[in-house]
C-alpha cells in the first residue's frame, strides 16, 4: 500500500545531477542511501513513529502509461514511494521534503491518475494522498490498523514530534513523555496512554484515554484519563 510519485524534468533543462541529489539527502540524518545493480534506495527511517519510506532511482522507467505524457518532459527515473496508511500529519512532512526536492532540482511530478506531468503543489498532492488513502481503505480495508479520529491523531502526532522541543522549552523541569497507543487483549478497547510518575511535574498531552500511574515503589496501575483528571483536578494547571 503505497503512493508512488514520479519526478520529471523539462527537456530544455540540463540533465539532473544526482550527485547533488545525494548531497541534499545527506543533510537529513534520517535518510540513508543504498546502492545495488538495479537501483539506488534513499530510505527515511522514522524512529518516533516506527515507519519508513523511500525515494528510488532506477535504471528503467516504472511509469505506467508514459505514452500519455507530453514530450516536453523527460522521465529522470526518480520516484517517491510513500506509505498510504499513515496520519495526514506524517504525509505532510514527507511531501514537504518532496516539495523542497522539486523546487531545488526543478522537477515536476506525475501520478498514474494524472493525464500529464504537473508542477508540484503541496495542497494538491495532499488531496491526492487523501483520495488514494480513502480508495485503498475502501478496496483493501485497514490492513489490521485501527481507525482513530483524524483531527485528534494529527494533534497527537504534532505533540510526539515536538517532545524534545517541549523539554527544552520547560528547561527539563517538566516530565514530557511519549504517548503510547494500547489495545485490550480481546481487541474491544483501544486508546492513547501516558505514564505519570507520582510526585513529578508532568506535561499532559491532549486526547489521552488512559494513564499509567507509577508510584514511588515502582508499582504501576492503569486508570481512565477522565477519572485521573477528576481526582487530581486541584493539582493540575493548564
């Protein structure tokens, strides 16, 4: 389940310099470049959200229906392959980097649903992503994933990505933990959880359903977030 975006270049421009492309990705520590006889993989590994995606440089074209494309554009055999079943927040991060690639190297894009090559427009490509994701879910299901309110999910993703910055903002005087999704053994209950150490000043992110309360003797018990907030309301500050 992937969205494939192919890069094209106006034939009036000089040949794409892939050495400079590699130098661009080398500036991102999350990207690693791998070479084999048939292709070059530029793989991004996201340890915070435990997923990856890749750019590919191939010897042969992987564009279906290339006959439809205007001869004004040349296929540079360079493409983005990104997962579909991810939050929109992460898709926007991926496509923002792709936007930089297109701007820096004067590239346009093509997708199988297009009639021709298009200039890269972030809003339009996000709409394409949403449409392909919806169609994929309708045709193939969620692939074992659990549906979650998209607005809440994007806010949680924003928090997760901001953790280091939040710790610095509060001078490491507040505990800022990761949100962890949990599911019951029989799969009938699901929610976002968070660990609270008793006696520690803690920043609580939005949209939590469960709190793991860790006591001084290291014993841990799980409570619903609404019950936790109700009991400790007099100690909490917004």
